[in-house]
C-alpha cells in the first residue's frame, strides 16, 4: 500500500455526542461526523425520540425541541452504543425508559456501572421486562466510583457525565474513563454551557447547571481508523501517509509498532508509516486509555502473524474478543488461545481464504490479513466493517489495495 489517506471523524466520540444533543431544546450542529451505519442508526434513534435531524456531508444538525423518554428494544438491540441516550434523557426529562442492550460477540457487556452512577445522582432504577426505568424527582450531584472489573467504563462515564450536567450541585466521578472520546464529549457539553472539569483524568468534576443551550462542535479524528491504516501499511510492507490523525491519542499503538520495527514518523500534522526492516514479534496487553486499546488488538494480531517469533496478546477488556483467531488460522496463521491470551507464532506465510467477520475490529483485521496474504481473500459479513469504517474499501483502493465490495448473498 502506498499513498495518503484522510482520517474520518471518530465513531466512538460521535455516538455519545449525538446523544448529548438531547440535553437541550435548542439546535446543535456537529461537524466531521463519519457516515457509518452506527452514526446513521443513532440519527434514527434521535428522530424516533422526536428530534429533527439532518445528516449531510459530515454535518449533523439536531433540534431536539420536544422529545420522549422511551427507547424501544428494536432500536437499542441493534447498537449497544445506543445506551448512551439514557443519561441525557434522564437529565432532561427526569425519566428514561430504555431497553437493556444485550451482550455481543465480544463479551457480556453489562451496564451496572452506568446504573450505579444514575443511582448516585438520586435516580430510582427499576429493571422490568428487559427495560431499565430510571426516574428522579430531581437529580442531585454526588461522589461515585465508576471503576469495574476491567477498569473504567467509556460509555458509562459518558452517560453519567451527561446526566450530571443538569443535576443540582457537584458530581465527582472517580475512576472515570480517560479516553479521548470522553474528553471530546466534555468539550461539547461545556460548549453547551455545562461545567465539567478533569475530563481525560480519572477524576471528573461536574458542577450542575440549570439549562444547556445549543452549540457547534467538530468531532475528533478516529484514532482507531488511523491505527488500522498504520497497521495495514506495515502489514503490506508499504508506505502510507496518514493525514488528519492525532498521534497523541494512540501513543500506545505507536510504541508497539515501533517495537515491531515499524517506523512512525511525524511530518507536520501527518504521520508516515513504513517498516524499518523485518517485522519483530512483541507482546501486547489491552488496557483502558492510555494503555493499548482493545479496539486495535485484532488488527495488531494480523500484523504479528507476519513477524518472525512469538507474540503474546492479552485481552483484558472484553472476555471473548478473539473471534478473529480461528479465521486467521484458516489463512495459515499459527495462533493458540490460552485463557485471556493469544499466542501468535508468527512468520508463516498467510494464504487467502474465505473468512467470516465476527465484529467490527475483527473485520478490519481480516481485511489487513487478506491484503498481506497471497491469493484472494473473501471477507464475509462486512456489514460489521460498515458500522465503524467510513468507505474503507474506497480508501484502501486509493492506496493501491486490490479490494472490491461484492454483494453479500
Ligand atoms: N463494564 C462493566 N460494567 C459496565 C460497563 C462496562 O463491567 O457497566 C465492563 C465491560 O464489560 C468491559 C469494560 O467494562 O469489560 C469496558 O467496557 P466499556 O464500558 O468501556 O465499553 P463501552 O463503553 O461499552 C466503548 C466503545 C467500544 C470499546 C470500549 C473499550 C463505543 C460506542 N464503544 O464501549 O468500541 O471497545 O469502549 O474501549 O464507544 C468498537 O468501536 O469496536 C468498540 C467495541
């Protein structure tokens, strides 16, 4: 792969920011929103709640003048991220009835920490018939610890932070998620008139305000899309310039790429990625930010199948995020799973095969492996890919990859 690619807006920042527009009855304008099935789906959720929404050329305009607080199972079931409408609904309407999201292929994905946070703000929580009912006469600030068994929670922090913006008094979230997407949300909320300090650190303080107003915001670039292209460049022994990414958001991945003998060079506001020499094995453990992101684990595993030596990849965030292992094995990789770790014995050539995508990042990993493999690879169920990568096939073709979107049967 050779050439340059532009990074789109961040999916995981855009989703809670779209939900945050429910906090005001005034119009909001969001720019650099990636056109993905997940963001389009969030737009449909906002519309189903009564908001007027337009989505054109990366700009979303939302006017949530009058909204209802009920989000149906049919809506929430399709995208787990839709749970982050609960916080804004509870804050604005003092009542939210949102279907409980199910688990997904990467793990059980409970929402106990979201609910713990709402309860700490004085909400009464009831779970009945697959729905969570949160109601409060009024929300009152409180101090809470939102750390869970795998560390902090990204959407849990986002949800509670949004709920607390309109609560009376001061809320302190301890063990808050530090991800850049949480910081971006805090910036948008502050632009709406909220009073949030400490986002990006494990302690976030929110001083409640009586009302939020409309605001404009530009979503941060997608750090996971950027690292996916960086890994793809290294896997194909190419040289790719990545425009519009913020390297400070994915230092842990750059560090591992460097350990793997990949050069990541800053050039102005862009990054140039290429191999320095033969790929080297390295070990990875996924962790909350600023550790190595779970959302880059699968792509990195594809890379390590190409590096001579043994790499141990340990997944600490989601208990079953190794569905790509059996598919990579079908392409000739030597990978064994032992508890939370995958042991990758790299250096064997990959050969193309029909494979099945199981989740968003696994699909990206299989596309990367397919580009590095000899022969043809057919990645099935690419609707997973379309949830989180804007025009990935088009962008990859622009870099010289031989990739085609074929109608799914
Ligand atoms: N957890 C709990 N209780 C909770 C919430 C989470 O135990 O109430 C656990 C989870 O089961 C998991 C860990 O905490 O073990 C972290 O989960 P987190 O809540 O941080 O995940 P999330 O907010 O539901 C977001 C991203 C994911 C990304 C994770 C981790 C969105 C829409 N999703 O999910 O993105 O993997 O953070 O960084 O922001 C993806 O884009 O492919 C994706 C899956």
